[in-house]
């Protein structure tokens, strides 16, 4: 090997670093040489600054030669490192298993919920906390993680299946999974969550109802009287299809005035998209731009990012009676209904589904397909496209 020097000990070589020092001397990188199966092998060990020396290298070389001589393992430095790493992992696994023998679900939950509060919206935090305290803690809290079985999780789900909607039941399962995932991520539990083998009924929770133009006008007028911020958030969603989270993430540098586009990042499906700026949206943003030209377009009271939709929106919907007498959650007007309204209006105006998919940022065309029935005369057009015999 180039620039290598032989040490005073046979089978030990080294090279000196051009500039780096170890003490007063130049730092040295050590190598060992030995014969195995009538072939010469050379392996790099490490720097003197990492603890290697001629004596240490010689001790290692002697051990490898003896192992080759008597047919034992390890017979190379590489094999030795792999065996040490394997032993380290086995020891770590044993320590985790020992910890899992003692730690309870409640102890993990107490650690998890403190971190979770900082990572999610207040409403989601309250929901998770409530579900744990009301449905999980009494059944699993005092159990050791290793003792929680698939049957334990299924029993909780069976108990609430007659009184709760499928979506709420799925949330309970998710909370249990979050706790176990936290434990595994933080090396407190070495196994998979028992929830991986538990299935719950999936509910079709896709929004069905959208606002008519008249309802949209009434809503925006009502919101304007209550809060100009919530009014502007609603208008932006209604005329761009932006989700609440995308609106709260929006910063002024992503409002591209020169091309009338909004650059949307951190979308639900993980892909960025460019949304054309509707004239009403542009007018609203210009008004807001006079007041705040940096940071978030919509700011919380402390100047930071808003975490959830204001209760003002729900109060406005209630005052207008939009959800009066409606039981099916899919038919109720919530903030996300504004995004659904945007897509519905596009299709009703004759915008093709492919374009609608791109504007909505849907990853799959199947998601957009549910708006197909709103296209004016789309079934008639399909039939009439056939040539006469």
C-alpha cells in the first residue's frame, strides 16, 4: 500500500497523516498482514488517535494467527468486528427484553403524551388523551407491555363496538398503537405492537356535502362579521382547495405574485404543488400583505403558526343552521367541506377530472373520481359519443 511503512514488529505497517498530529507525533493509521489459506491478507485497523498502537495491533495479529492455526473464529479483524457487533445487539436485545418485563403501559403513556402534546394540534392531543383515559387505562394501564395481547386489544374494541362509530373505534386502536410505537422507537420495547394483528371496520368518512354558491356567500358574510382572519382562511380554502394545515403552513415567500401562483409545501400526500391564484384570493392576500409581509400569512396570537381551525368557524355554521338535523357526519359542513366545495364547483363547471386531480393534489385518480357524477351531462356525453350503426 502506497506511503506505508513497516514497523519494528513483523506484520504491522502504518502510514502517517500529512498534517494531523497525535500528541507531538504525526497521527498514524495501522495495518496488519497475515497469511490465510496460502494467501496474504491485509486489514486496516485505525488511527493512533483512536487508541491503536503497535502493541495493540500486535496483540490482535497474534490472536488472529492463533485462531487460523487452530481453526477457531474470528480469523480476521472484519469477522471480529462483526462478532462484536452481533454480541452488542444481543446484549441490547436482552436489556430491552428485561426492561419490557417490568415497564407498564401507563409508564410508557406518561412519557409519550408529554412529547405528543408538542407534536400535534390541541384538538388531536385532547382526543388521544381522552380516549386513553376513558377506554384504555382501566384495561391496560397497569399491565406490563410484554403481557398485552392481541386478545386484550380486541376485547376493548368489542366492548365499545355497540356504542361507538367505526371511526372512533379505529382511533382507540390507533392510540394503543401510538403508545407501543413510542416504546419501540425509544428502545423501551423490542417487539411489534399487538395492534398490528387487530383489524377494525373501516368507515366511509369521505365528505359528501358541499356548499352552494348561496350558502358560501352567507358563510363568508357571517365569518366576516366575526373574524376577518377566519373569513380569509375560509375564502382561501374555498377558492384554492387548500387544506387547513396547508393554509396554516403558508408563508409569504410562497405567494408568487409574479405568476399568480401559491406554492404549497408539506401537503398531506407528501408532494408540493402550485395552485393558481383566484382573483378573490389575490385580492384578499394583497389586503393582508399590507399588514404583514413576512412569516406566516395567517398567524397565531403569539405570532407563531396556527395549530387548528378556530371555533369561530363552527359557531358561524351553527348560526346559519347548515348542520341542523343532520346526523351523518359526511353530510355536515366543517372546514374541510370548503376544499370539497372547491373540487365540486370545478367539476360542475366542466373542468375535467385529470385537471381537478392536479389542482386538488390528489395522489390517486380514484380519489378524484368521486366527483365524476357532478360533471354536467357526463353520462350523456359518454353515450352520445358512440357512433350510430
